[in-house]
């Protein structure tokens, strides 16, 4: 006989994304009616982020060089159905058939077409690699900033809940920075996103976007005396001013 768990005891497992789908769905329904559990989920999320930042290890700089150096020396397997020397196997023994006289012309045309295709592919791959490097650099910068913020001696946190979601703001006066962690935020319609704001005594100042309902982000800009952080739902790309009331408001203090 399976005994259903007490939903109040699942806050830690939910924050760590360790619940199976049926229990996760039941717990999310419970979150909409239990403010204490929502706050506890946000606190667990903030704690897990601190632990993750404390244990994060930057890969050694020589790792990429080793991988790139090994690419040229690792022999690729021949295509399925090829002979050991790389030629296509017909599955028959005996004398090979003679190539048609027009083969040199066909081979030359194919070589030109292949060279053009590979040239275009090389440019595309170069652009993709450049974009990937840029995105990786931004993510590393975000991770480093969040890690330094979370481990700052004067770092403080505040939590709030909104429906099934919970959020936590972490800030440091010495660093004049803040970060936001979210878990279980409701999914938005296409073309909408969560936007973060610094609350300057009732005037909202843009502080970045939260792409999904879960994750952590270092807020754009400095605290600069703000009273807290707000979250609104805006069109993709963000807005210069909030288009509606905050779905979540977390005061500093």
C-alpha cells in the first residue's frame, strides 16, 4: 500500500526538481493555497544557489586546447558498408566495372559543387561558433557575478510567492548589486516574458529579463538606493515602463 506524502514536507525536493511528475503537479496545486510552503520553496532555492556557487569549478584553460588538438589525430570510422580502404563495398567479388568516359567531367563538377558547399558551411559554422562563444562568455560573466554576489559577506535575501511560483532576491550593499532567483513561475503566453525592475520609491527602473519561470539572473544596473525589486509580465524584449501591476514585489530590508 502506497502512503501519500505530506505535501508540506516536499518543499526541499520541489526546489531541487527531485519530485516525480504526479507529486510535482500535486505540490504545485498545493502551493497556490499555502503561502508558508511557497516562501520555504523560495528560501530553499536561494540556499541551493549559494551551495552551487560555492562548489562551482571553472574548467582548466588547457581543456579546450587539448580537445582541439585531439580532433585532428582521432581517426574517423569509415561509413557503414565501406571496405577497409574506404572504398564502397558492392557485396560482390570479381572485377570492378569500368567507369564511363564522362566520369572525369562529372567528378570535376561534383568537386566544384562540393567546394562551394563546404565554403558556405564553413562560414555558417564560423558564425555559429562565434555566437556560441559570445553566449558562453555572457553566461560565464553572469555566473561569476552571481557567485560573487551570493557569497558576499553582507549578502541578504527576501522571498515572495506568486501563484505556483516563488522568487528570492539577493542583494549586497557593499557590491551595490542584486540578483533574482525564481522557481515554478507560471508559464506565459507566446510573446510574453517576465521583466525585473528596481523599485525607486514607486518608480520602476528596468533591471533585466527573466527568460523562463525558473532560473537565476544578475540584475542589470546598480541598486543605487532602490527600495526593492518588482516583477511584471511584459512583451518579449521588455518595456521601458511597466505595462501592468507587479506580479511579485520584494523589498530590500
